[in-house]
C-alpha cells in the first residue's frame, strides 16, 4: 500500500489522494471538527426539555435555563471535536513529513492513536485513554486499508438507486390471472 497514485485499497478501489500543506489541512479539519461538535452540542442541549442550569456560585434562577450553561453545553463538545480532528490531521501530516511524503497505513494508525487518546481524555482515566488510542488506531488502519468506498458491487448499487423502470408496468402472469378471476378489482 505505497504512496503512489495507483495504490488501491484491499478491495481494489482507488485510494483517496491527500494533498496540500499540513497547516492548511490541520486548520481545515479543526474547523470541520468544531462545526460537528457545535452541531452535536446543540442537539445535546435541545434533546431534553429540562432547563440547562449551572450548579455553583453564580447559578442563576432555579428552573430557568442559564445562558452560560447553554454555552458550556454547546462549546465543550465543539472544543473536543476540533481538538480531536486537529490532532489527527496534525499527526498524519507530521508522519508524512517525517517519512518523505509517504502516504500509507502507518500514518493512519499513528494519527488514529493520537485522536483516540484525545477522545479518551474526556473521561480522565488513563486506561480509557490507552484503550481508545489502540481502538482508534486499529479502526483507522481498517478504514485506510479498505479504501474510501464502502460498497463492494457498485454497478448493483447504481442499478438499485438509479435503475430505469419501463414506461409501462408489466404485470406478472399470477397478477393477470387474479385480475381475470376477480374483475371487480382489475383497476387496482
């Protein structure tokens, strides 16, 4: 699985080609992570009908939603998502740069482990950090080895999605026989 343009995944599909400066790619993925985290935080804040409150010195009025608590509910996932995406891309770019622009599975493993460690840091447990780092490294290796496409039989998928039906529907012999047997239902 070398870094040339003709590399393919395990199922023979062409791999994605990543290009551009590492800083640009890292900032872009950090922004995408922040947008995804903001969306997640917004859904989290809107999921329950209960008021969102802080428990502290400046808690606000009981039973009413506090603006700072809403901001924390939305911005905390945005920070973690953007940090994870930025770390993944930065490590992947650093691996490519350290290995003379080689794009292979090892970059994905190292970047997945770094991103998984960031995900695990949300719990504060070193065992979870290690487990998520290993798990994400394995997952990113599997994604990189299988390629960007998730469908094995693309012509069949294309036929299922965009197959052209005939202008006039052709009924089966069984349906024709039933319509002859029950003429009052022939227009169904």
